[in-house]
């Protein structure tokens, strides 16, 4: 045996189950026997191990969720999810386990040469209900797959699984998949009402668990294939992970509030639905950009909180029905989600909530130095997520229709914006919202700043949104494009925000590029809630300042919710000038290089209400008018009616997309133009300001 195959031992955290979570256990790697054993603690090492894994044929996989976690997938199908204290310790354990695994896997191959013909068939083992194949929990799981060192009574070793045996397994799994499809079809063919219905709780649970079982078997089969490949090649590459298989059952667009009922005939549909379906092709309407006059916009009085759990509780069977059709890692972009989990607004309007503290946004350009401007931008960025949540319950905004737009603006007194005269500790302090003084006609006085916002859905597949905001008085603007990618993660849904934004401070000639964190809807079967995760970067190439911000997801065991940490540094000197920690929806603590510390309580920050044009003045493709019937139905609690209106809009979008494909007609955007991989507003401030300067120079 090689010198580097020494036995190692020590404490690791082991994920036990959903109830007890992570627990410290004492692990011992026995290289001679090819075993990984664990005990409750070091003192009980002389007792019988609490658990044992055969490492022959195992797959050791470092996790990509963090730098501490890794998994040991045994040939028996049993898995240990482990966590070291740091990345260095994880690497030590992973490398030693991989060496031991390779050694014992190769030993099996040498001692068991390939057979000339089949020695047995898994099909001959009997049906799944046969008592002969029902194993006791204590039975050695390695024997089930015929991989290991145990001997038959005759003294002969059991051969490892050969390629033809994998073919037999594949055939049996195909039969099981067919039976599972028949089961689902039989359940879905049951009537929607009566003694036994297709929405019966037990039957829905049977659908979900049978689908999960087949998914698990497919993943186990994939592991066996990888192990066979490792035996042929000698070992698996370091860091090999198991990728999820594609879903076996397609998702049909029949999630109409969970049932498969037909919608009423066209003649019985509400006039609003017929209107939604009859709106002409957007390109045949006006696709010319429209200048929105902020004076036509009124302070928004809409305040749709999303704390009502009633609809989620009542429609739990629908959620189970949906979950029974989904696969881990599956892209949810084209999945039609039930209406009752929707927020009463569009995703385009949700992006506008990033500007709910416009005074902090405008104050960025007032920073007296590049360092202070970068710090102010980070402070604004971290305070922009809290207001985007309309309640404690996670709900999903409407998927914007291609060509949909949203316009709004904010006004704030110039006196409410922090100037450059003062230290970091005085900037952006929470304050009560200052009311705008009004003239006799009810219009805000001119002694204020105005921030204008416009968003447009520029693409349907992939779903890309562009948004732009500017403050002409302060000569600053921000342009961004975002592509949302949703994935099913078991009991949660992950949303990746692909794209970037650029803040332009024209007064200083500076550009700040930034990205957005991922979002997760957790506990979707109980009380769903939102957390942010991932690392984002902010950079200013001209000044050499950058910021790195980490949104931490809650670990399985312990830890705080909604935690965020970050730092601002000067790239040339690698000097950290500001550190931040806290919760993105609660209190943030900023520590500066001069030793000062500032706390920002986001729950007490003043929120400036956006200003929106009345519904009757909005165009047919502006968000609130476009979705007005869905929103009204949700407010009234009429889920069926909301679903009908939503379906009409989505059906019209599909028909328009089909027509464009048949006629090879490209989509015409209204406000945003394609620029490489991104999208840019058609009249950005940096262009209009440059044109104005050129015109002034020519006139002189």
C-alpha cells in the first residue's frame, strides 16, 4: 500500500435529516478495509461504529454550494453529506478518500475479471413485491448491487456489475417508468369531482412520491454508470459531480388552477378577456417611443401587500400536483405556474422598487471623492432590495409580455439629498419622509429633483427585461438588462438574475458596472419566503475602486437569515476602505477606514412613493393596464377569473410569436436597442448630454 494511504480521523459535520440537521461526528478512514466509519464522538471509538460506508466504487464529490461541504456516494446508493471546518480540511479529506476509493475499486477489478457470459440477470430476482427481494434495513447494502468484498458461501467472490447487467437494469427501469406513467394517467383521468377525484390528497401525494422515486432511481443508475466508467479508466477525475438527468415527463400547459377543466366557450367569456385576445399585433400598433410627461403622473396609492396565506393553504393540492411533475434542476422558464401564487404586479414594476430611496440614488454623485462615491453607491445598492418585497410571503410577479412597458417617476426636495459637505457617518441617515410643498395648482415646486424610470420586456425567449432611470438635474443615469432563469430545487425555487447594469455619473465621467444576486423562494409547501444569495461585484474602471458583496443563504444548521457582507477597496493598492455586514432587510453596519461606524436601519428609512399615470391615460401595453383584469380578480379573491384573464394574455403572446415565426418578422422594441449581448435605452442621458454640448459649441 502506498505511503500516502495513511489512516486519518477527526471530527466532521454530518447532515442527518431535516429535523436534526448537521451534527458533529467522529470519522475514521480505514484504508486497509476500504471503509469510512463514524462514531458519536472520539471517546466512543472503541465501540461499534454508528455507520459504515464501503468505499469501493464510491464517488467523492466536493460540493459547489460552499468551500466546506462534500459528499460520499457509496456503490450501495447510500450517501454521506459532510462538512469540514474550512476548505483546506475538506481538500485533505477528499483527496485521501479518493485515493482509498481508487485503490479498492481497482483491487475489485483485478480480482474479478470480466465474465464470458452473464452469470445472473436482475430480472430473475423476482418482482418488487417478492419477499425475496425485500431487504432488512440492517442488511449490507453493498450486496444489493453485488459490489464489495464479502464472499459467497462457496468462497467465490461476487463479480462486479458488468455492462450487460446495466442493460438489464435499464430495461427494468424502462418498464417501471411505463408503469409510473400509466399510474399518473389513470389518476389524471379521474373526474374533478365526486367520491374519488384527480385532486384527492392521497393520490396527489402518490403522484409526487412515485415521480420522486423514479427520479432517484435514475440518479442511482447514473451513479452506477459513472462507477463503471471509473473502473474502466482507473478512477474518476477529481471533483467529479453527478449531474441531474432530464425530466422524463413533459409539462403540459394544463395548470388551470390545478384542474384539467375546459374554459368556457368564447361566447361566455367576459368582454375584458375577448378584448385581451383581440388586441392587434404590437408592431401594428405604435412602436414609436413615447415621451412621458412627469406632470401627468400622480403619487401611487396602490399598496398591495402579499401577506394573505389563505389562497396558498386552500390550493395546496395544486402545489402538490405541480411538484409531482417537476424534476430537480429543471428550468421553469416555460412552466405555467398556478395563478394564486402571483403577486398583484408585473416583474417590470418590481424592478422600479429598486429606486424606492431616490434620495440615496441622487446623493451618489454628490460624493466629494471617488472613494466616497463608490461607498455611497454600495450603500444605495444594499438598501434597494428591501422595499421590493411586498410582504413576508414569497409570491411571484407576473411574467412580462413581450412589448410590455412600465413608466414611473419620483420627486424629492433637494434639501432631502445628502450633499458632499460631511463625513460618511452623516450621509444617508434615516429620516422621516419630507412632504413636497405644493403651489396653488397642486403641482410640486421646482425646487426638487425628478428621477424618471422606464422598463420594457425586450425578449420572450429568453425572458429579458431592460430598464433605465435618470436624473437630468444631477446628470446621472443607470441602464440595465436582466434575464431571469428559474430552477426547481426540491422544496424551493431558485432564480438567477443574468445580466448587468451600468451607473453613469456624467459630472465625473465615471461608470459603475454591477450585477444582481440570485433569489430563492424557500419552503414552498408551507409558508414560502424569500432569501437572496450569491456574490455580486461593483467596479469603476476609471477610479480603480471596486466592491465585492456576498449575500449569504442560511445554512442547514444554525446561522442567521438574510445575512450580507462586503468590502470596498482600491484596486491599485488593494486597500480596503469600507466593510459592511448585517441583514439586507434589517440593519446594516458600515465600518470606514477612518474608524467611523454607521448603522442603517432599513425598516426606518423613508420610502418615496413612485408617481404613475392614471390607468385611463396608459397605453394598452403598459403593465398596470395590461394586467388590470388579472389584478382586479386577485384582489377580489376570484382565482378562476384571474387564471382565465392570465391565460388569455399568454395565449395571445404565443399566437403572436407563432405568427412572427411563420412570416419571419423580427420583433420591434420600443425603448431599448440591442447592443452586443445587452440592451441600451434609445435616448440615454450620456448621448443627449453629449449632443447638447456639441450643439452649444457649434452655436458659439
